[in-house]
């Protein structure tokens, strides 16, 4: 390391120490001052994260999704999620931070936690990981795809391979889903994904990764495109599910 690098590195450490002394870091979930180095995710107290409301079991998630769409429309074989997202939960602060606040290191760390879900240990090692694509204009605006950052942490922990970014693409923006009915949601996301390189997914098992599972309409639209392109099976892993 050259002298300049040492000086710059030392100055950075001093500035960070001064900043955290004058403006102490606070947990994204609890709002309390972080008392020590976090173990699992930067900016989140270990206790707040580990004891947050867990997601329902995989079979229960599937039943929740079937409240929003007919079973014969569902192209997703199984679901894995870490936490439940409700009106009283605080995990949405972390989701907002990784989606809009540039907290990409946090997204990677949460992806590593997702990889440790018990059901992830049973997954076929030949499975290919596919972060849910965002439109290129949205990526230019945000600078990154939070699902890709989550997926990179998951792949780092599991050793699974990730599909190249140009294999599955999002072809158009969609309007906000917030005020739409279930039928309108499905229509809103129908056909918004294209498989640019179907040979990369033919006869493959695909794991779709995203931050939040709400009604499942967007993830199922992507799963439908994958199955129609020849994917053998599509599973879903998300950090949270709306409960």
C-alpha cells in the first residue's frame, strides 16, 4: 500500500469515527442507537433483525397467493421468505433503504441471510438464480437493481450461479399496483417480461429473487415467461411477504 493510500484510508476512518460520534448510527428497524458492530446486516441491530416477525411457512405463502389468483394460473412451484411485512412491522424501513436509499451493502447482507433459510439447503445445486428484472429506465434512475444485489448475496452464500442480466428482460414500465384489484394487477403485468436467450433457461430450474412478495402477480408474470420459454421449474425467494 502506498503512503497516499494510507493517508486517505486513515482520513476516511477518522472522518467516519467523528461522524458516528457526533451523529451516532441508529438501527433502521428499532430507531435505537447501535451499541456495537452488527453481525448480520449493516445498520440493523442483531436483536431487531433476528426477532422480527417471521414469514409464514412455504405452504402457507402459497395459500396466501392463491387468494389473489387461481391455482391454475400460478406458475411458481414454491415460495421462501424470511419476514412478514405488515402494518405494524418495521422491516419495511430496510426494504425502503435498499430500494431507494442506495443501501446496496445491506441488500447483499440480507441476501446472505435469505440463503440461510432452511428450505434453501434443499435446493438443487444446478438451480440458476434470476433476480427479478427492472426496466432499464428504472435502473438508470436508481443506479442498480435491488433484487440483483439481494441475489448476489444469496449466490455468494450458496454457490448457486446467477443468470446473466440479458437473459430475462423487462420490456416496459407498469403503472403502480397499489390501487388496483387483483384482476387489474395481473393484467397490468401481463407480458412485461421477455426471455431474450431462451436456450439459457431451457430445461433449467430457476430461482426468482426479489425484495417483497405482495400478491405475486409480477413474480408470476416473470415465472410464466420462463416456463413458456422452456424452464422446467420456477421457485421464488424473497426477503419479505405482505401478511
